[in-house]
């Protein structure tokens, strides 16, 4: 699994000729998720989840695997170190 770097976006990654040719040669499926940022997705500074960057995290209140799951996008009281109960020991 590869993730595009800070400040990049999924299109920039997928359009890279080297990425395309190497994945084709190896028979890989390319997946380039849209990262998270302080603003809406598409912000030039989008990245992966880190403290202060929680826009878009799931909070549907329906996850039976997470005790006390709420509708909050990110419950900072339950995730002060940005690890999630559903992740186990990660």
C-alpha cells in the first residue's frame, strides 16, 4: 500500500507515469484515497489523520464494535492520542 505525500492529491499520484507503469508491470491495483485536512477535502494541504486534522472521520453512532460510539465526527475526549478503540492495539 502506498500513500501520496504531504500536499499531494490522489490525482497527482495516480497520473504519475512511473506509478502507472510499475503497477501495470506487477499487476497491482492502484488505490489512492483522499487524505484529511483542516479544511474540506481538496485542500492543497490535505494529509492523513493527525492531531488537529480530523475532518471527515466516521462518527455515525452505529459501530457496534466501538463501545459508546457517538454521532460526533471525532470525539476528542475518547481519542486524545488519536488512537481508536476499533483499532485494537495499533
